[in-house]
């Protein structure tokens, strides 16, 4: 196998198995070459990926070591992507009766939620979440893509009990905006005890749902290491029930035009 | 930029933007090099990817042309993956009261649903689906990953009406196993008229839900080009309400041991 072919095959293996620790022995066997050769190739790939600014090749030394690709996005690319998305979400025909914003098409489009997951993963990776938690239904794609980029499982809280979940923990919570009492449920099997969890959701208004998930996490003795929200609704003018969240976009009515619009929030520095 | 660095950057760009048509001009500008050089690099990458058997680099000639990476998985790798998954799903502690199989952890684990989406995409790509359709909740991750690998959006049918979906089409259907009348709903905005759709779901028992989705698709004049199911329940001994589906796994009670178990089905040849 020629060096170029091997480099391409190595890059492919690393990128399509993100977060997985792959040993030098694994590659040496697959490409029938010496570990030292693989090691040199990996140095080249690591440096190239660093220059592109889309992910990091982590090398773990020792007998149980190896290499793994940690996907991420650079800040500039993230900001351009979010500005484009905000513009798309500000189109007039997206406002539904009642002033609701239509986002369903966006939230189930992999070409949109894949980069969003990459952004959340880039922001929260340093908190070392072990699980990404969200609530059905529209938070699921965001949570799944974030979990994929972080290399951890996702867990989805449900609104009703299901026979296919086994024994469950349920809590009641008050939706902050509608003031209705609702129930959220999570199967005991779904989440172990004492995990570090990252909560991801698509929208925050009064924060009742987010507060509910945080309470439910306490039942599992989980440590909430982050709360990432795609969009906050700024038309809500009383204090939110949670305040330590990070939102990427803001939805509100412009003071100058009286029109609803979506804007990107100032991004935290995540590099 | 050295050739090796450029090859790595090209491979990265193609793999992380699957199904997107990228022009030679785009790469030539990004890497400040001649289109003819990029073209030679792409021939090398195409051949390498072909040898690995994980995806295909499609070249579209002409001024509006370019290159795009179509992810797929080779048959042998798919069969090994499904055999492993079947074994994992056959663990005793997965059987819940009532004989239900616990699959939630598997269905929300990106490391499992990403390869499953790749398998469905590899099987159904030749049918050229424009949209992947599923129904909440547990079908969502499978549908999303399949859509991602195919480069198309996903659309999720819901059980109840939501104010954030706009005007909707609803149908009533009879669940084949429980015989209860249920409702499924899809927003008018979610799916255009006359699309080619691929239906993906996690489980089929009597087929009432699948039949319901097919009926709902008729309301949108959609053409159902495929019906992919992760697992069929073979304990159901009357004819299913749909028969033209493709299932990857089979769940049933073994005649010899009386134990519930999951087995891989014989795979269609998809290469």
C-alpha cells in the first residue's frame, strides 16, 4: 500500500469512528505495516487537521494507548453558520398563528443539526459529559448529534409512561409559560447513578421544562455539567426559572420594526 | 501546501460534508492550487475510498459539476455489525415484564444508530428517496442518521397536534396488535407534495403503524420508495398489515430453548 493511500485510509478510519480509541496495532495490522510508520503518518494527519481547525487528533501513549479523533468546529466557521441559520429562521412565513416560530424542518434536517451538534460538542467537551440528556420530541436530533460528536450516548426524557422502558422515575413540573402541571418520565435503566450529564434542548421560554429536567437529574444523583439551548425566547419578560444555560440564538420582536426575528447570540470563546 | 496535507484536507472536507456537491473551483481556491492538481488528488482519493469499501466519490462533469462523497458500508462489515447487535439485544436482562424488549439505550446511542443509518442508506440509496419519514419517538434517531447518510431531510410524524407545526393532516389508524384507534399527524409544511419517501422505523409487530404512515403519505401524494425497519417481531402469527418492508433483525422466541432472542435476518445484497 502506497503512503498516500494509507494516509487516506487512516484519515477515513479516524473521521468515521470519532471519539473511538484506535490502537497503533489495529492500524499496523490493517495496513500490514510497522507501527513506527503508522505513528509517522498520524503525526502528519494530526498537524493537517490542526491547520484545518476542524477537530483534534488525541494521542494516548502506552500499551493501552492509541489515537482518537475528537471532532470540533472552529469559532469563525461556527459564527458564520449561526448567522446564516438566524437569517433563515427570520423569514416571515415562519411565524405561525399565535406568534410561534416554525422550526421543525430545521430541527430534523441533518445538514443543520449535524453542525449544531458539533458546535455544542465544541463548547461543552471540556466539561467531560458522560451522557447527553434531552426531552421528546424536537430536542432529540440536537441531542443525538451532540452526543455523536462527543462520543457518548443520549438519553431522552418522555412525557408519558411506556411499557417498553421498564421501571421509571417520574416528576411533575410546572411549565413556566403555560402554568400547566406536566409530567416527565425517565426509565431507571436509561441513566445510571451519579453521571455527568449535558442537557440539550431546542427552545427555552420561561425555563420550566429545563428546570424540570434538572430536578429529574437530581433523582439520578446526576451532575449537570452544562445546559445548551438552540434558541431562547426573549419575549418572555419575567426572570427565567433557570439561568445558567447557554443559548446559541435569540428569538424576539425587534424594537425598531415590530417584526419577529432570530439573531445569533454573542458566542462564548470555545477554542 | 504539500500534497499530503492537501490530500488529508480534501479527504476531511469530503467526509464531513457528505452528499454535498463541492466544485473543483471551491477546492482550488481553498488550497490555492490549480483545478487540474485537485482533479488528480480526487482520483487518488476516489480509488482509495473504493478499496476501503466505505463510500463512493461521485464525480459530476461540466461547469456545474464537482465531486461529492456518498457514504456507505460494505456488506461484510454490515453483517458483522448486525450479528454483534443481535447478540447484545439477546441478553436476558433486556426482557421487560410483558415480554417487551428493552431497546431504548441502543436506539439513542449514536455509536449504534450511526452504522444502522449507514446500512439503511446503503440499501435504499438506489431508490433515490428525497425525504426519510418516521414516527415519534424511538424511530427518530434511526431516521435522522439514515437521512444524514443519504443527504436528505427527515420528517417526523407525531401522535398529537402541536401549535408549532401549523396546519396539519391527520389520519386515524388501528394499531394492529392492540386494536386501539390512534391518530397520527403531520404538518402540511413538513412534506411537500409528490415526494419520494423512505419510511424508517425501529419495530414492526402487526404493521398497523407502518400501514398508517403509508396512508398518511397518500395524503401528501408521496411515493413510498422503501420501508426499512430495524426489527420485526416474529411472535406475531397473523399476516402483517404491510408486507413490502425490509427488516434487519428478528425478535422472537426460540423453538428449542423457549427463550426470547434477536437474530440478524439474511441481508439483501446491497453492493
